[in-house]
């Protein structure tokens, strides 16, 4: 993998980390109603879907012999898709667990 690819991945990770740190807290304090959870969840699912589609397109292009697509690019893209899907699955599991805990609370 070249230095450009590593630097690009690192810059994307830093941007996502900065967005994760500032968005919910800043939005919640600026908006008296709080964060729109359904919109946040939908955006997250859409991002995971987009990453998965991009990985599939790169893999298909590599399989068809596109000279502009490198194997390392395909592998990194597939790993990003896998990690984002696993993270989404863990968030879903935590949400289901929290819902079950709330439903089991005595009134």
C-alpha cells in the first residue's frame, strides 16, 4: 500500500473521529428538542450501505480487469465495509438490549 493510500485512510479516520466528537454534543445543545435519533440512525445505515456498494463496485471492477483498480484498494474497501457493518450490528444489538431492559422495568 502506498503512502498516499495510508494518508488518505488516516485523514478519513480523523475526520470521522472529529465529526463523532462534535456532532451529537453540539447539535444537542444548539437544538432544544435534542438530536433527531431516527435521522441519525437512517444516515448511519445509509453510510454503511454506500460503503458496501462502493466495495462491491471496486471488487467487480477488479474482477473485470480494470487497470485503474488495485488489489490493495479493493481489500481496504472490503475491510471498511466489513468493519462498518459489524459496528452497525453491534449498535443494533445494544439498542435491542436497551429496549428489552426498558420493557422489563417495573412500573
